[in-house]
C-alpha cells in the first residue's frame, strides 16, 4: 500500500467484506429479530464503503472533526463467537471488536509512514473507524448496559 | 419588613395541605433485620386526610398507563365507600393491592398538588382501599359473572400482563388457559420483587381473585419445551404472549464465569423460593436498576455488607429514587462512576476480586445522556465473598419457531405490537415487558387489558383477522 488510492481501495475492500460477513450471518441467524439487526449492520458497512468511494473520487473528505470519543467499552470485553444463535449483545461485541481492530490497523500504519498525504489518509481512516466504534459502543451502552 | 414599608409579600393561598400525610415505615435498623414489609400503610383517618388533599383535577388519569379513575376512587375514601372504590379500580386494574405498593406511580409526577408541596399519595391510597376490603368480599362487591362465549384463549406467562389479560378475557366470557413455566403465578412480581416491598399475601389477594373467575392454570409448563407454540395456535382461538424478561445480561468481562459471581435475578429467585443463595458476608452488586437495588437490599437482610458499583451517576440510575434512598439508609454503599473490567480469584481462598476503573462522564456527541469513559490510570481492585451482576435482562424468544419469527416483528429482543397489542400473525397478541419500553407492572397490566379488548374484537369479528 504505497499510494493513497491503494490504501483507499484496501479500506473499501474491507468494508465490503464486513458488509458481506453480516449479510451472511443474517441469513443463518436463529434468534428472533437478529436477521434484521444484522442486515442493519450490513447496510451500515455499505454506507461506510460508499463514503470511502466518494472520498476516493474527491467528493468527500475523511472525518474532518478533531477527536472522536473513545468509550473504551470494547477494550475490556471478552471475544465472542459469531455463531448462528448469536444474540444482540454478542452481535454488537463482534461489531465493536471489528471496528476496533480496523482502527488499530490504520493508527499503526499512520505511525509507520512519514508525514505526508499517505499519513493523513491513514489518520483519517483511523478516525472513521473510531467513529464507527463509537456508534456501536453507544448502542451497547444504551441497550445492553441498560441498568448499568 | 424593609425600611419605608414599600414591599408587600403576595400571600400564597392554597386550598389543600402542601404536605403529604406521612407514611409510617419500619426504620432502617429494623427493616434490615427481616423481610417484613417496610411500608405500614395508612390508617382510616390518615387515608381520609390524605384523600382530602386531592383537588379532583383529573390530570393523573391521563398519565397513568391504565388511565385509572383516580379522583373518583380517592373520593370514595372521603365518602368511606370502599366497595365503590374497589369497583372503580377493577375497571382498569385487577392488581390494586400490588400496584398500591410497588407501582412506578407516573401519575404522582404530574399531580399539581406537588407543585407547591408533595403530590397526593395516589399509590398509597390505592393500597388503602385494597387493604380495607377483605378478600372474601371481593366476589360480592365486584360481582363478576363471566358468561360463556364458547371461545378459548391461551395466555403464555402468568405475570401481571398475562393475568390482567386473563381477567378481562374472562369478564368477556372467553375461556382462558394460562401456560406458566414456574410453579406459581405472579411472574417477576413474585420471583423478582422482594416481599419487604410486596408481600406474597398482597400479590395473592389480587391473583386469587382473578383465578376465582375460572381461569385454568397450567403450571410447570414451559411453552417451547413442554408444549409447542404450534399446538396453542392450532388449539385456541387466540394466543396472548406476556413472557417478560428473564435472561440476565452477561457482563462479558474476563473472569465472569467465576463461581462467586451470581446473577441478581438468581439471588432474588432463590430468596423468593425460601432458599439461602449463600452470598456470604460481603457483596458487590453491579448495576443501578430495580434488580440491583433489590439484590442489594436483600443482601443486607441476609447479613452482608453491600457495595453497589455503578458506571454512571446516582441521577442516571434507572431504579426508583425512593428505593435508592432506602437502600442507602439501610447501609448500602454506592460507588458511582465505577466500571468493572475484570473478575479474578481473590487472595483469600473462596473469595472473588473485581478490578474496576473510575469513569469520567463525557457529553454524548449525538445529544444523548452523558456517557461514562473509563480512566485507565485510575484502577482499583477489591475483594468480596460474592459479586452480584445486575446490569440488565433480556427476553428468551426461542419458543417461537423460525418460520413464525419471519412473520413477527422483533427489535432488540422485544416484540413490536400493533393496535390492540396485535402482531402480524393471525390471532397472536403480545404485551408486557417483552413488548413495551417501560417494563413496569402497570404497563404490563394495561397491555394485558388492551390485548383482551383486541382479542375480544377479533373473536367477535369486529377486527377482521386480528393481524395488524
Ligand atoms: C427485581 C425487580 C424489581 C421490580 N420492581 C418493580 C417495581 O417496583 N415496580 C414496577 O412497576 N415494576 C417492577 N419490576 C418490573 C415488573 O416486575 C415487570 O414489569 C412485570 O412483572 C412485567 O410483567 P409481565 O407479565 O410482562 O412479565 P413477567 O412478570 O416477567 O412474567 C412473565 C411470566 O412468563 C413466564 N414465562 C416466560 N417464558 C415462558 C414460556 N416459554 N412458557 C411459559 N411461561 C413462560 C415466566 O415464568 C413469568 O411467570 C421489577 C422487576 C424486577 C425483576
Ligand atoms: S396504577 Fe400506578 S400510575 Fe396508575 S394511578 Fe395507580 S399508582 Fe398511579
Ligand atoms: S392529579 Fe392529584 S389532585 Fe388531580 S385528581 Fe389526581 S390526585 Fe387529585
């Protein structure tokens, strides 16, 4: 990944893969209501992909805001299986963990490349992923930790 | 008066006493000694004085989820006509002895008497009427004489939602069979709410009257295990589901499967069944809702020192402020903005340790309530005999087949109900905690009543197929 376009293509591919992962899990989901939840997740990833495509075409900028709040909910949760009888709580954990891994990857890359356009893209992608993580963490905070 | 005498204070004229007639309660030292009911109830004279404070504006009626006829039942206290009061209450709520004790009392939050003082004690007055009339007079006074429509309805779950539906369906003459997984009726009111807030005798007074109308009870019968949903849909003219939220959410943190970690619902269930949950002498309760508060207060009664760890602030706790206050008075220590991150063995054998971090509240960028953010440099580890987890609970809808799920609308573990609690499936109605947002007794009771009306319309052909 040496050029901005290569990096964006990689990121777009990742979003596509995650969208497909949720869509296929949705087909197998056994618990009531989980098909819809997972399809919502899949559509969310599709939106991310479209946003990145727009960035690549110069129609959009990567996350302009400064800092995205890190609720740090994900960091202390155990790993869970994305099994067919996945619950809403576990589906959110899977989603949060994926966003966190992506955030980590782009942050690490940003730390490895010299100042310049490429670094900016990695920083921008990391912030995008941090925003996605915040989206899922807020849902977890609201709906799973309802009494906490 | 100021020099010159120019200021004149506007006199405040009130036609009611701003202060509520005080309710006698057990003191905290005494209350933690046993499971005796904490609130003693009004005497006749106290109830009449409290009833006198009502200005009969009727604002509370709209706010009560069941739209109870509050001003009229309060007037019946002033008139000393408790039979009339009881009749009025049963029009919209067949759980007056219960709601008179533990209702979330949204009505009181809008009572205008509260603007310059304390709202009328609507809940305690409801309890007063129910307590005045002996159980063996209910039948004569209420004079419910169900006919026979020839139609049969299955109700799944004998909590307040299911039993309220059963009552109003019987009044319409429909035969009702209630399928209940446990060996007694009452749902979370029996197996969750502890007896120092709601004694079994009060709950049973409500339930026994409903059952006396000829409701058939099938206890120890879990739908999905002992009988299948398809059989009910085939064998009955309509089905009402009110199965509640019985699955404790897991914290999903490292070490949670430690043998000294228990779910709050399990502790409450053990106590309700007269068993000792074996919590030991020092307990940490995780959470800030009803279950956390009751688990903490029950633990105090079992002789434990109790610390509640809660992620947010006191004002964010979903538990009733009155309960939080009573818990604190009973010696429960509340540590706010404390986020558990790991459970492990304590140094002393047989005990458990919990690592938790302090939290800072940050504004929600999307305008929601402030959210706690863990401060990783401020971590603590404490040891206890038991950790009770009470962070929330969800539904178990596995008794619904995959094909039926396709037809039903379920979001975040709850059914989406349409008009009259109907679903998209022919003859299937839903209500209570498993279908509403508020998850309190009176909402479940109202859902049951509403569903009974819907089912009656459906059975009499007034509402087509019954599907939304
Ligand atoms: C600890 C605690 C304290 C609370 N305090 C208050 C309070 O102070 N005030 C208040 O208003 N509310 C309170 N609540 C909430 C209140 O108890 C519930 O809102 C109310 O009981 C919901 O009624 P329901 O009929 O929807 O469900 P539930 O009361 O949960 O009853 C559901 C019934 O369905 C049965 N069931 C489940 N699945 C099946 C199946 N597959 N087959 C057959 N039967 C099944 C269950 O065994 C249960 O009996 C409290 C809850 C808890 C847990
Ligand atoms: S049932 Fe509850 S909300 Fe309704 S009037 Fe009684 S106390 Fe108020
Ligand atoms: S709102 Fe208060 S004053 Fe008005 S009718 Fe209800 S109890 Fe009485």
